[in-house]
C-alpha cells in the first residue's frame, strides 16, 4: 500500500509555523544550518524544528552532559542537542558520508558548539566499537537517526554504552503509518518494526513511541529509558 499524499499536510505545516512563532525565538544560526545543507544538496531529512527543540528540551530536562548521536547529516539535530549541554558537556555524533560531515562541521562551527561536539566520520558500526574501547563513560542521552536497517544493532550498542537511567530516542518509527504493515517489503519499515519489537521485549528497557505530524509529515519517535 502506498502511503497517501496527505490532504492534511498543509494544516500540519501551518500549525507547526504557528507553534514556532508562538513558542520559539527566531534562530538565524539554525536557519543557516538548514540553508547551507540545502545549498550543498543534502537530503532534507533533518528533524523538524519542533522535534529538534523537543529533543533539546528532553536532554535538558534529563540534565544530559554526555550525548551520542548516530546520523549527523548537516548537523541540525546536533546543534539542538549540543545546546542542551552544560559548558563541560560532550556530544559525539557519527556520520558516514564525508560530504554531509563537511557541511555539518561548518554548521557546528557557525553555531559555536564545535568545542563540545566530536564529529566522527565513518560507519557507525565501525565507530561504536572504537568508542567502547576508548573507555568513554556512559552516555546519558542517545539519539539514533541513521540508516534504518541497522537500528537493532544501534539499539544494542546504545544499551552497551548506557547506564541505568540513560535515555534512548529512535527516529522515524511511524513512516506515514506504514509501520503497522507486518508483511511490508520496505526494508525501512521492516527494520523499524524489528527495532520497536526489540525495545518492547528487552527486560532492561521501558519504552513508548509518539506519533508526530508537522512540517515534516507524519512520522514518530520512540523513547526508551534504560532501567
Ligand atoms: N540527525 C539528522 C538527520 C540524519 S539523516 C538531523 O535530524 O539533523 C541520516 C544520516 O545518517 C545521513 O546523513 C546518512 O549519511 C547517515 N548514515 C547513513 N548510514 C550511516 C552509517 N552506517 N553510519 C553513520 N551514519 C550513517
Ligand atoms: C529518512 C530518514 C530520516 O532519518 C528521516 O528523519 C526521514 C526520512 C529516510 O531515509 O527516508
Ligand atoms: Mg530521522
């Protein structure tokens, strides 16, 4: 089943615009990160502005001082998360594509957060074992937003690099509602279902997911607490 082109998209976008005008300060630094990513031809799959600020607030509410992100793109979500850190906090973000990483590094510098952000270039499944063997201490907050087929492997790594009380957020788990299709042939749907089932069945994890609509369409995020 093809996802419908939603008749509701224009109102979702208009409501996002209203919420942003009512609740967010204008933010030329983040606007620049979007524009420079667009200009460089990056795919426009960064989190929406409201989800970016939601992640930022979640990290602040959790007093996260060590954040791990898998999937940097142009650094948009990275900037939101890095701004949640205390002055001595640290964020490691992993990106496979050198072009994306180059745009992200410039955006992080423009945003004044590059001192707190360690951008690692490479495949996450190569970098994550290095982070472990470097003896990095546990991450308080982990945002998983890269290639979907590796989501279960990323969750396993996230748990390994966590402590009791760590928060794990997994992006894109609703996919226009396609997530309910048990027999889907879409690899992103299959692997997102596998990731949700992994979360639901893991004895060390307490989790839920929220559906989201807005400027970026209909999708959702799972949130998990390590017990
Ligand atoms: N978190 C970003 C969006 C990330 S898009 C934001 O919201 O602003 C997903 C990113 O994951 C892309 O840049 C893609 O190149 C990267 N990616 C894909 N496969 C990867 C892998 N195996 N390891 C690390 N990054 C990967
Ligand atoms: C896709 C990936 C994302 O991380 C996202 O937020 C939206 C779309 C994608 O691969 O289609
Ligand atoms: Mg995403």
